[in-house]
C-alpha cells in the first residue's frame, strides 16, 4: 500500500489524504481522553464501533436531508469523507441536565430541561474549549451570523431526529456535541455536518434504568466501557453476531 499523507491527528481520530482531491480518510482510534486531556486511556474496539455507529447515524441523517461530510465506510476503522473547512465551534445540544451544565448551574444530573438548550464552545485545546456566545463568534470571525443560523437549524433537526431514533431503541439522548464544516462546490458554500456522531460525543442513558451507555463510563470510571459502546451498536442493529471482530468479514456462501 502506498504511504498516505497524514493531514491531522486528533485525540480520537487521524485524518489522511483521501484517494481523490477534496476527500479525506478518517481513521478511528481506540484512544479516549477526558477532562481536557488530563485523563487518557484506551477503550478496546471503540474505534471500530464509532466508525460503524457514525456511518449509520450520518447515513440516516443524510436520508432526512441533513448534509454531511460522510461519503462511505472503507473498512473497520476508516471512512471516506469530503474535505471541509472546519468551523472552530463545538455546538452542544442538551435535552437533560448533565456534565458541565449541571456543574455550572447546580442543576442535578437527570433534570429534564424546560426546552432544548444550545451552547457554543470555541475549539481550542490550549484554552480548554471555552464556552462562547454568538457575539464572540461573529466578532472574532469564527463564523458568520448566516453560518450560525444554518448550524442552529441543522442541530435542531439532528436533535429531533436522533432523539426519536434513540428513544425507539430504549435510549434517552441527554446531550450531544456536533461540529460543522464549509463545503465549497463551484463557488457555492454549504454548511455540512462533519466530525462524528458516536457515544464519544453523545450522552445516552437507558430509558428504564438511566444506566449510562456512553463516554461517561470512562470519564467517571464506571467500568464496562467497551460493553456500553457495543450495547449502543447492538440496539441500533449494527453489531455483527460474532462481535466487533467480525465487522467486514464476508458471510459464508449459503
Ligand atoms: N462533548 C464532546 N467533546 C468535548 C466536550 C463535550 O463531545 O470536548 C460532548 C459530551 O460528550 C456531551 C456533551 O458534549 O455529550 C456536553 O458535554 P459537557 O459540556 O457536559 O462537558 P463534559 O461534561 O463532557 O466535560
């Protein structure tokens, strides 16, 4: 295989140059970080599961008209995506109080919020992703008011659609983080959903027991982390019977 150029290495993924101009290969690692990189660990098989879960959710969102960077999954750990100009904003949508919102306002975890709340964080590892307002975003030129309108409208649709999808498999979508990029096509610019959607950036609780089935199991040392990611894939109906190792293994001829 030819050596590919590494474009960027993040905490959970690596981006390589894609096979055609305007494409990238997104490689999913098993590495997990929390608390602004202070905690680091490996969740065995996470990359394989997140690659598959994100493929599934991005495809479903594409089917309801949410534009995404996703093109196709290439193998166990890699997917082909369109190259976009990432907007340096993390948009968090919350339905139920948890994590930093609970801490900031002293609202007990699990409290249903009066309505969905959106927050913006500036993507900067050195600054620990500070929370920011529209004022900061537009004044500092990170995104235009039009970009923000598009991002908000898409995030609301994503929240409505995913909340329903997860509820159907007995999971509560407590909150999630999304990132968007600018995709240029012949002088026309579109805002598209980028990055990934997986238990790394969603909080998912079992509807009946409130059991956490997401990265909080790693953050809070709750144990059975690998099993939680597998359970999400299993409920989505995308976990092969033989487990993670049998992804992409051709089925024997009938
Ligand atoms: N989140 C994320 N990346 C981050 C920060 C948060 O994907 O750098 C996700 C997180 O998994 C959760 C939601 O965004 O689903 C809200 O996270 P919160 O602000 O409560 O921060 P945390 O408690 O994760 O520090």
